[in-house]
């Protein structure tokens, strides 16, 4: 693995870690607000929104795995290149 790839991977992992910590802190804050007197009115809608969005992304990821979209990630590229070649062949030559 080249140094550039290692640097990109390290940056990506750091960014994902920071984002994960930030998301976790926000969920803990919302959970704390839920225990307050009128907390459900404030934090309930936000927690429901976060939960629905996370469930939607998780379901799309599972659907992708079930349908085999991650078996050969290069295949769509070759399909598009082949489709472009066929399209170019139909164009009139100048």
C-alpha cells in the first residue's frame, strides 16, 4: 500500500471516528432530554427522525447485499463502457 493510500485511509478512519463520536454524543444528549419534564416534546421528534433515517440507510445496505450488488463492484463500470461503445457505434460518422 502506498503512502498516499495510507494517508487517505487514515484520514477517512479519523473522520468516521469523529463523526461517530459526535453522533453518539448527540444521541446521549437527546436521551438526557427525554428524561426531562418536557423532554419528549423536544427530543422525541429528533430521535424519531434519526432512527428512521438510520433504519432507511441500513435497509438499503442490506438490500444491496441481498441482491448481490457488492459481489463485483467493477461490473457496472464495464456495463457503462460497453453501453457507451454501442451508443457511439450508432452515431453517424462525420
